[in-house]
């Protein structure tokens, strides 16, 4: 494919690249720089389909094609492309970042993917590599080599939904173009002209996904998020009734909620937990009276908010390096700008910031449910008439708490 790219450049393809040049950017690392301003919907690059890395290109290879077509069960698209990359690489040749983001969703997902890669490699080894040792030299098709190839597919491939099939490819040079959240499109494949038009937007993607799929991050990414997973065990009390209530509220029993900078504690999280923590009497009231579904008891609300606070505090405690320490390391240049450790630090910073916002919002909500002095949860608790940020169960508790509260009351 390197030869084919050189042929394309030699035949005039370079004209389309005359206003693009490779650049090392201080924030995002290696990428492509435009030498003229871009307007909305400007096409950055058009690449002929014959230069794309696809499973069809792998099948057309005179040596590799017949072999991978004969593999049973058939290889997945990702494994076909990964083997293709490894095959070309073998012919051409003669985890600090994980610790930095420990505690983040990216960390746990990466650990799962490592095990998946190990299992998938063993299948490839048994079904393909070991059966053709003359083609797949085992010292060049190791598990680490497979991981490199597969991660290249994950971070560089482009996906398109065509009328008759799902189309995935790797496009030379196009994967160097950096992301901008200020434009509307990423890339378009035109099956009529068999060409790929490249823009520079990957969509509203958080840093944990940008790093995992594309290998870079955006500092202070406005689309950062943390995926909060909630589930209810089948052995939980009144499971069937609660499942029915969850479904009637449009919620799944095993649900993932995106906590974001703009909405660190979505209402659906509270709705889910309210149903999960219902007592038998509260469930019966909701079944009999549909209007009761909008009524939340102080007991129920206090219970779910306390549970959330405990969960958020636990999640934050699991991060290997606290937010402030990561920010200091970046500010003082202790992480080389643009490398994997630096990028992982930004993932951790973004997720910790969101979890702290969620924790703060949860604490504020709890302060409106339980008495600030005695902690009693009651529907008759009354807010402080001045700041309206805390509640009291009665006059006595309000007087006892006054010395502490007057410092923050405004």
C-alpha cells in the first residue's frame, strides 16, 4: 500500500496535498496543518477508493487472499484488516499512561480489551497462523504485533453505512488529520465515484473515547463525560415490580448514564434509583395510583442521595492520581505534551472533574432533604428562608445549627 500511495502522489495526487503539511502541534501532537483557511463544509482531502485499506484489498492480495478466505469460521472485519496490516508489516521489516488514568472508565475498559485481545489472538494462532507458518512467521506475528495491528484498526479505521453493506477502511494520510469540534462533518465515502472525502470533525466525542479510538485528546474537551452504570440484581426485593416501573419510565434495568460537564447528574439517574429503592408500600401506591409515580418520599430521596454520595466518593478515591496533582504535572511539563501519558492525564482530569461536579450537586440536593442539624428526612422539613440551601425539621434544630450555618448563609 505504501507503493500504491507513492504511485498516486506521482500521478498528481500530490496536487490535492499541496496546501497540507505534516506538523507537530503543541496540544495534540502529530497531525496535518492546512496552509489556507477552511470554510464551512470545505473538503480537506479526497482519496481514490483504490488506495483504501479494506477487506476487499486483503482478499485481492495474491498471497494472503486465498488463505484468509479459507479460514473457518470466517475472520471478522477487524481481524482481517489487522492480519493484513501485520502481513504487510512483516514483509517490509528486515503502561505508564494506564497508571496515570487508573480509576477512570478508560482504565477499566483497557484492561478488559487486553484480555479480549489475548483471547482473540489465541484463536487466530490456532485457526490461521499456526496452519500457515511459512506465510505467518510466528516471531513476526506475536500477540504484541497483533495488538499493534488491532489498535491501528480501532484508531485509524473509518466506517460507512452503504445501502447494501457496512464499509470499513483505512485511508492513507487521512488518519493524520486532526479533530476540530467547530466543523460539522468527519468523512464521506461516495460509492458512485469510489472516493473518500475527508473533513475534520469526529463528532461530540469525549476524551476517553478520542484516546481509545483515535489516539489523541483535546485539552478541556467540552464533550467530556463519565459513564455511570446502574443495574438491579434479579435477586433484589420486588424485582419484577421494579422492572415494570423502570420500563414504564422508559429506563432499562441495566442502564448506562452519561454524566457530562453540562449535566453532571442527569434526572434519569435519580429516577432510576428512586424506583430501585422503593419499599413495598410505595410500590403498591404507585401501582394503584399513577399520579403517585411523581411523588417522591423524603425517606426514598435521602436514601438514594446518600448512596450516590458514597458511590461518587468511592469512584474518586479509586483514581490513581488526584485531579490537582495531574494539573500540576501538566502545568510544569512533567508529562511530555502530546504523548500517551499526557493524553491519559487529560482523560483522568476530565472524568474526575465531572465526578466532583456530580458529587457536589448530590450533596446540594441532600441538603434540601435532611435536617441540617439532626439529619432527619421528613416531608415537613422547611428551608432556611434566607439562603434556601438547607432545611430544618423544626425551630429547635434551626437554633442549634445557627452558629455553623450563619457562616455560609447568604
